[in-house]
């Protein structure tokens, strides 16, 4: 089993081999991520789990590329986001709205 960091580096090497890095931009990769998010939304709407899994992976690849092009680590970005949310209190109600305490 690969670690997340191993997979992240494999994606970066794959992107470098295809000249996505350095020839793309963080903006272009973020726009590609938006396209993949739309595919995720479609898959979820259609209750297609296999396509949803594929789309989540594709979004992640795009975000890893964004990070590589910005010279930041994807895992560090995730850790930063977690630090921002970890102490938030509340729950999601039955209507799908997060209610802060």
C-alpha cells in the first residue's frame, strides 16, 4: 500500500513527464479542477459511484498540480485547512445546513 505522500509524488512525476509541470499554470490546473468537479457533481446526481470515485481522483490530481506549480506541498495545504477547522463546533442538520454552536 502506498502512502499519500508516495502517491502525491507519483502524480507530480507523471505530470512532469507529460510537461504539465512546468508548462501549465496553477490557474489552468484550477480550471481543469473545476471541470472535474462538474463531472463529480454529474456522477453524484446520477448516483454513479464509479464515476464519482474517478472524478474525486481527477480533482485531486489537478489540485496536486496546482500545488506543485505554486511550489507548495498538497499535504501541507490540507494540514493548514485542518488547523483552520479543527476547533469549529456544530453539526449538520437534517436539511443539510451546518449549524455552528
